[in-house]
C-alpha cells in the first residue's frame, strides 16, 4: 500500500458505542472476536498499543507480540486513532488506524 492510499471500511454492529469500544480495546473481546490474541492499550495520547499472538498464531511461528503501535488520540467511546505496525513486515513505516464509532439510526431505535 502506498503512503497516500486510504482504505475505509464501514461495519454496522448491533451494539452501543460503549460495547463496541470495549470490543476494540479489551483483551477479553479481542480473544473472542479479533485474531484470538490479547490487545493491550494505554488509552492516552502517546500510550503504547500491542497485540499479542494467540496460541494458534504461535503454533505457526509468530512471535509473542505481532503488532505494536502508539495511541495518537483516544476519545472513548467515539474515536481511537493509533499507529499499527505488524512485526512481520520489516522496513515499513507504521500505518495509521482510525476507529470512528457512531450509533446508527437503527441502533438508536432499538
């Protein structure tokens, strides 16, 4: 991906913004719904982020920590901006990942 390339993915989840925030930032949810490994966030600007490998990932030779980054902005439960650097890709600048969490009209009416 080039430096100027931007990808936008929009996902609709039947949950409150607070529940989605917890799913993104907590180890409990990342084990269940992510890549089966724990995430760890220091949710303040300049804070550290890492995603640790689950047992299946370790079984295929992945290291204990598979993604690292820095929290650039945290506004729970609405917005999280972080860098994202997979350790298996060498000599590449970290990408920026932005989570914008908004209640949908459908979720508000439920």
